[in-house]
């Protein structure tokens, strides 16, 4: 009987031992399911029992990142690196946290070291690519995103990241290839279609761009930027009515963007609706009175309405904001000529010529004796 009792106890203890869950693995699963607060609490208990556990500090740092507590994450990752300064995973996460805090130079230093310690660390290349992109090192970002793709695993985000950099470098055809590969891997992300639409627009493939914007809008009809982008493509295709409908929808979704009002004003001016254009430019100026373009555009529409005094007033406001624009002096000078104010007009034209305007040079020869 003793034998069987001991055996039973052995089986019971073995079952308990093998049935215990690794607390670090459990925390990883919580992080995967975005239960960051739960993971943080679990890992705190692990650290209290073993304050030299670098994996626990690293995972808690990761949980803090999920909670947007990047300073706290860096604190945990510092502890992990105090325990093991060659821990590439902790360096990678610390670098990512620094990117989120805007410390791109510090991030690159961490990620450089992580990559030196593990040359096949794809995530570290991706994070360094973001940091380099943020400091306008586009060639460096291009290399890092390409390396992350080479190391794998391949996913839509990696192709998208590289596509964005290619587009910034003006390599729109190649960017389209990357966006297309991203879409093949994830057909549910409206951003992928929107960005490919922008690249296609920049290669003058307006029909294809419109098709991409259509798909992006179908997937997410609440983003005003996609309607604005489609309006630009429709304008390029001379579908002015369709473009106006898109600008109207964009403003319905977000009525606080001055640039959308400005663009709709440009369209209305093209459609000879000068009053409508002036109203839109006025709204743009109400939202942002620091952009000289809005004053220039309103002045053009006022000129078409023969409101020359109003046009001069707008050009003057534009010059106050940006005093070295030859075109604005030239346009103000031409309006003053229509007002028979030749003396002031010639002063403006001469200033425009000094700033490099060839049109002003010809106008001076004709009007300023």
C-alpha cells in the first residue's frame, strides 16, 4: 500500500510541476493579446522575486510601451541592460521607445548596437529605418527597410514602409510595386490603396489613382483626406463636378482644414464661380491667417471680379507674410496698373524684377517709362 501511495503522490506532484505555467510565457501571451496592464502586473511580481531577471525587465518594458509609457519602458530596459549590456532585444525595444519620444539619434545608437550583436535582427532594422526616416536620412531608411524585407518574414507593413520611402525619394513607379505587394498580402487596409493612389497620381495615371481612392473610401468612408485626394485626381481628369462633390464631402467630414477650403476655392475659381472661391479662401484664412497662398488666391478671384482694391489688400497681406515672393509683387503691380496707379505699380514691378521675375521685366519695359 505504501508503494502505491508514494507512486500516487509522485504522479500528483509531477502533474502539478508540469502543469505550472511559465510566468514569462504567460506575460508574452498577454502582450500579444494587448493585455499590457495584466502583463505589467504579472512581470512586476516576477521581478519582485528575482530582481536580476533581464527577460522580465525587458518584457515589462515592452508592456509599458504598449501602455504608451515610453519613459517607464526605457527605465525597465535600462535595468535589463545593466544586467546584460549585450542583450539585443532590450536594445531594440529601448531604441523603439526613443523613436516614439522623438530621440531619433539616441534610438539609432541603440539600434546600431542591437544590429551589431545580431545581424539578422529584422525588427531592429525596421525600427532604425523609422528613426532614419524621421531625420530625413531617406537612403539610410531605404536600406534598413530593404534589409528587414530580406531577413523576413515578409509582411504588408514592410513593403508599405519601403514604398513610403521610395515615394519620398521620387521613385513612384518602384513605390507602386511595393504598395501592390503590400496589398497582395493585406487587401483590407485602406491606407495601402490611398498611398498607391497618391503614387499613381504622381505618375499621371489618374484613372488608376481614382480606382485606388475608390477602394480606400469603400473600406473607410470616414477619412476626408481620401476624398480630397480623389478630388485632385478627378480635377486632373477634368471631372470638375466630381471633384467638387469630393471636396464637399471632405469638408463635411472635417470642416477645420484650411487647405481643403483652399483647394475647393481653386476649383471654384476654375469653374468661374468667383464668389464661391472667395468665400472658400476667406474660410481658409479664418482657419490659418499665416499662409500667404490663401491671400494670393483670393486676390486672383477678386481681380476677376474687378475688386482691384480688395486684391491689392490681399497681395499686401501676402507680402507681409512672405516679403520675397517675386510673383506676388508682380501680380500686385499688374492690378495697380488696372487701377491706373502706374507709379506704385512700377515700384512693385521693379521689386519683382529684383527678385528674379522675367515677366516683371517685360511689364516694366511696356508700362514704366
